[in-house]
C-alpha cells in the first residue's frame, strides 16, 4: 500500500529540534553557573572586584556523600547570576523522597519525619525546629556510620544539644552519658530512647517514651543479658519490676503507679550507690514520697530491695554494701526450694513411670493409674503456689 508523507510530522520534528537546542542552552548555562559558583565561593583569589560571599571548604564538600552533586542541584533557587542575597533554605526532600530517581536512599523515615514533633513544627513555620540540615549538616554530610558524621552515635547528644542544651547537660552527667563519652556504644544516646526521624512528644500516643512504652524502651537494654553482663549488671531489674506490685498495677493500666522513670529519673539516671541518685538509700524516702505516691514515706522504705533479684553479682553487692544478709538468706531459701520442688516433680514422674510399667505388666489396680496421672498437675499447682508465696515475701520486703 502506498504511503503519503504525513504532514503531522513537520511540527513534531520542529519541536524536537527546539527541545534539543534549548537543552543545549540549559546545559551550557548549568556549566557556566557552576563554574561561577566556584569563582566566588571556592576560589581563595577571586577575580578583581568580586563580592564573593562566604567561602566553602571544597575538600570537605568533595569528601561528603554529595561530593559529586552540582551546587545548583541543592541550591535550586540560584537560577541566574548574580543571585539574590537571601536564598531560601535547601530542600533535602527534593531528592530524599521515597520515589526519587536520583539514587538517594529510599527511606520510609522521610515520611516519619513529617509526622514527628520537629517536622510538624517546621511545616507550621516554626524557625526553632530542626530541618534535615540542622541535624545532618550542609556540605559535610556523611553516612551515619562514619565517626565524623553529625549523626554518628558519638555526636548525637551534641547535635540534639544545639537546641536541647539543658537536656544534653543532664544526659552527659548521667551514667549512660558518661559511659558513652568513654566510647562505650552499649550505652543509650538520645535517639535510642526517642527515635530518630519519628520523634514524638513524650505525652503523645506512639512515642517511645510515653507512659505506655517507656518500660519497654528501657528493657531493650536492661533485659539484654549480654549487654548487662558487660557491666556486672543483671537483667533481673526489669523482670522483678514486672512482677512487683508497681509492675502488675502498670500492666493493668494504672495511671498512678511508678514506672522506671518515676524512681530513676530519665535524663540524669545514676547508679544507686551515687549519693545524687534518687534511688540512693538516703533519697528513697523523698523519691517514694513524691507527688501522690507514698506520702510520709520514712527511712523504712529504704530497708528492702525494690528489685528483688538473686542473680546479682558479688561485685554489685560490694558496690551497694547493704542488705547482703537478707539477700543471701533469700538466695539460700530459693535454692533449697528449687531443689525441693525439682526433686518432688522428678520423683513423681519416676513413680508414675514405674507404676505405669507395673500396670502394663500386670494389667490391674487401675485406681493407681488414675492417681499417678493426677499427681503431676497437683505437683505443678503446689510449685506455682510456692512461687507466688515467694514473690509475695519479696514484695513485702521490697515495698
Ligand atoms: C559574583 C559572586 C558570586 C557568585 C558567582 C555566586 N555567589 Fe553565592 N553569594 C555571593 C555573595 C556576595 C553572597 C553573600 C550574600 C549576602 O550578603 O548574604 C552569596 C551567598 C550565597 C549563599 C548564602 C545565601 C544566604 O541566604 O545566606 C548561597 C547558598 C550561595 N551564595 C550559593 C551560590 C551558588 C550555588 C552559586 C553558583 C550557582 C553562587 N552562590 C554563585 C556571591 C556569589
Ligand atoms: C547536598 C546539598 C548541597 C550541595 C550539593 C551544595 N550545598 Fe551549599 N549548602 C547546603 C546547605 C544545606 C546549606 C546551609 C544553608 C541552607 O540550609 O540552605 C548550604 C550553604 C551554602 C552557602 C552559605 C554558607 C554560609 O556559610 O552561610 C554557600 C555559599 C553554599 N552553600 C555554596 C555552595 C556551593 C558553591 C556548592 C557547590 C560547590 C554547594 N553549596 C553545594 C547544601 C548544599
Ligand atoms: C540533588 C539530590 C540530593 C539532595 C538535594 C540531597 N541529597 Fe542526600 N543524597 C543524594 C544521593 C544521590 C545520595 C546517595 C549518595 C551515595 O550513596 O553515593 C545521598 C545520600 C545522603 C545521605 C547518606 C545516606 C546513606 O546512609 O547512605 C545522607 C545522610 C543525606 N544524603 C542527607 C541529605 C541531607 C540532609 C540533605 C539536605 C541538606 C540532602 N541529603 C540533600 C542526593 C541528594
Ligand atoms: C532530629 C535530627 C534529625 C533530623 C531533623 C533528620 N535526621 Fe536524618 N538522621 C538522624 C539520625 C540521628 C540518623 C542516624 C540513624 C542511624 O544511626 O542509623 C539519621 C539518618 C539519616 C539517613 C541515613 C539513613 C541510613 O540508614 O543510612 C538519611 C538518608 C537521612 N537521615 C536523611 C534525612 C532527611 C532527608 C531529613 C529531612 C527530611 C532528615 N534526615 C532529618 C537525625 C535526623
Ligand atoms: C534545631 C533545633 C533542634 C534540634 C537540632 C533538635 N530539636 Fe528537638 N525540638 C526542637 C524544638 C523547637 C522542639 C519543640 C519544643 C516545644 O515546643 O516545647 C523540639 C521538641 C522535641 C521533643 C518533644 C519535647 C516536648 O516537651 O514535647 C523531643 C523529645 C525532642 N525534641 C528530641 C530531640 C532529639 C532526640 C534531637 C536529636 C536527635 C532533637 N530533638 C534535635 C528543636 C530541636
Ligand atoms: C534513657 C533514655 C533517654 C535518653 C538517653 C534521653 N532521653 Fe529524653 N526523655 C526520656 C524520657 C523517658 C522522657 C519523658 C519524661 C517524662 O515523661 O516525663 C524524655 C523527655 C525528653 C524531652 C521532653 C522534655 C523533658 O525534659 O522531659 C526532651 C526535649 C528530650 N527528652 C530530649 C532528649 C535529648 C536531646 C537527649 C540526648 C541528649 C535525650 N532526650 C536522651 C528518655 C531519654
Ligand atoms: C541502649 C541501651 C540502654 C537503654 C535504652 C537504657 N539503658 Fe540504662 N544502662 C545501659 C548500660 C549499658 C548501663 C551500664 C553503664 C555503666 O555501668 O557504665 C546502664 C546503666 C543504668 C543504671 C545504673 C546501673 C548501675 O547500678 O550501675 C540505671 C539505674 C539505668 N541504666 C536505668 C535505665 C532506665 C530507667 C532506662 C529507661 C528510661 C534505661 N536505663 C535505658 C544501657 C541502657
Ligand atoms: C519503685 C521504684 C523503682 C522502680 C519502679 C524501678 N526501680 Fe530500678 N531501682 C530502684 C531502687 C531503689 C534501686 C536500688 C537497688 C534496689 O533497691 O534494688 C534500683 C536499682 C536499679 C538498677 C541497678 C541495679 C543494680 O544491680 O545495681 C537498675 C539497672 C534499675 N534499677 C533499672 C530499672 C528499670 C529498667 C526499671 C523499669 C523496668 C526500674 N529500675 C524500675 C527503684 C525502682
């Protein structure tokens, strides 16, 4: 079939040529603009008479994750030269979007930031709240794992502390802060307790430090056997809290009972043997007597252990230097009890096995069969009751 030339191709061709030409223009302009950024902002000896503005450190920029980006990729508002004096701040989310095609990591956390206390304040136009660059830096942005990154674990407290100065000071005086400053990364920084891009106000639902969540947040480490062993600490603190009167009331939703932070504080947490700790023996009456807790609490409150635990290491006892007799007696009673119940249970099982064998062989006395099947649950009940009695004694003693 014969084909006629399609006259619609004419304009299409023309358009393509135009796009190509204007593309050339834009590319040339980009090259020109970039080299001119260098003229003023990177060149220590700029052309005569140039008002060049602040100098940036090229070596720092080149070593950053964005070292291969062009200036105008971030400074999008510079579209012609000379440029305006007051430029709007760089918008990192031009590239750091979940659906970006420029090779920036695609993270859910960009969205989380928008929902966070900081992101919401920025959206409302609050000049005090952190944009991405307030935490990450500008030309010196590195991956978090690099030790010079502003968001590397070792620098997070001072990064947040630009704005939360008082909190930073309290944190640095705490046992957690001191341990981290010594370079031990097992201790928590701000973001271990609060999150990173998803930080919410403590009173908000979903916050990792809300009343609902705070015990779990402390438990991440204080229930971690390996981590606690490194410091001669026990994981029994969390377990004993959960079994305590406070812990049980908390589990059932009581708003009045104590969580970890009512007793220990939150930023300036100290070891109990430190005289400034709210759980130091001398301060216990005041700590327990706070707000609407145990009005008129006397020195008697300090007598027992809050966290009754048997796994405590001897070093820890030595550091505390108190109540060792009780803990030892308690320890012995528990050991005796465990061996007693274990031997009873195993005795029962052995008896049952022998008896069943006996019946298998002789096929008579069916009532014994019945009895032996029921003794196992009986022994178990007995053991549970004892466990409850034991924890009750502990509670009486721990207050
Ligand atoms: C002719 C010299 C010159 C050139 C070329 C130039 N600048 Fe500037 N720039 C300045 C001066 C002067 C200032 C300081 C303005 C002021 O007084 O706040 C400045 C400030 C800035 C600031 C800070 C603005 C603020 O609000 O504080 C940014 C960002 C910037 N320039 C980016 C660029 C980029 C990107 C390029 C290249 C596309 C570029 N500049 C090219 C002279 C120049
Ligand atoms: C990854 C994005 C990014 C790239 C790429 C980038 N900048 Fe910036 N630059 C920033 C941010 C962020 C700031 C802080 C101010 C802000 O938030 O807008 C800044 C600030 C500046 C300032 C003001 C510095 C001051 O001390 O006030 C200048 C000048 C500047 N940039 C020039 C450049 C030049 C020249 C290049 C290219 C060599 C470049 N920037 C590349 C993100 C970038
Ligand atoms: C022009 C696009 C663009 C802009 C704007 C931009 N970035 Fe990036 N960013 C990238 C790309 C691409 C990478 C990946 C670089 C690589 O892996 O080599 C990256 C990587 C990063 C990383 C390292 C991520 C990791 O762990 O691998 C961080 C952190 C980061 N950017 C933060 C920022 C911040 C903060 C801003 C705003 C000041 C910003 N970026 C602006 C494109 C951009
Ligand atoms: C309140 C401080 C803060 C703000 C604001 C913030 N970040 Fe972050 N960001 C962090 C911290 C802390 C980390 C380190 C996480 C880690 O240790 O893995 C991080 C990590 C990152 C990473 C690397 C993630 C990875 O797993 O490699 C990127 C990319 C990033 N942020 C981009 C952004 C962007 C884009 C914004 C703005 C939308 C932003 N951040 C806002 C604190 C912040
Ligand atoms: C650029 C300043 C800035 C930086 C950096 C910053 N914040 Fe904030 N932050 C704020 C402001 C402003 C508020 C709102 C304070 C208010 O309204 O009471 C806030 C609120 C908070 C809140 C809620 C406080 C409350 O009383 O409800 C927490 C928690 C918080 N920030 C933690 C952090 C952590 C953790 C970091 C570091 C990863 C950090 N912030 C970094 C400025 C900052
Ligand atoms: C061991 C966990 C932990 C660490 C580490 C921690 N916080 Fe907190 N933070 C909390 C808890 C829990 C609360 C809520 C207290 C409450 O409900 O009264 C809180 C509350 C806050 C508040 C609200 C105001 C206040 O003081 O109650 C800000 C702001 C804050 N933290 C910032 C930070 C910053 C910045 C750092 C790092 C320097 C940090 N936090 C380190 C657990 C922690
Ligand atoms: C990221 C892990 C981590 C988190 C989260 C954490 N801690 Fe710790 N905590 C530690 C480590 C590690 C030590 C041991 C530091 C040392 O002895 O040098 C410690 C020490 C302590 C001590 C002192 C123990 C002693 O006698 O030496 C107390 C009390 C304490 N933490 C309470 C809390 C409370 C309450 C929370 C929650 C608000 C919490 N911690 C959250 C890791 C954590
Ligand atoms: C009712 C107050 C109270 C509550 C609630 C509480 N503690 Fe304690 N905590 C104390 C006291 C008092 C001590 C001092 C030693 C003792 O009496 O057992 C202590 C000691 C500790 C120690 C040091 C233990 C050691 O071996 O030296 C850690 C760690 C600790 N608590 C963590 C926690 C955590 C985590 C929570 C929450 C799951 C919590 N505490 C809840 C009062 C409390």
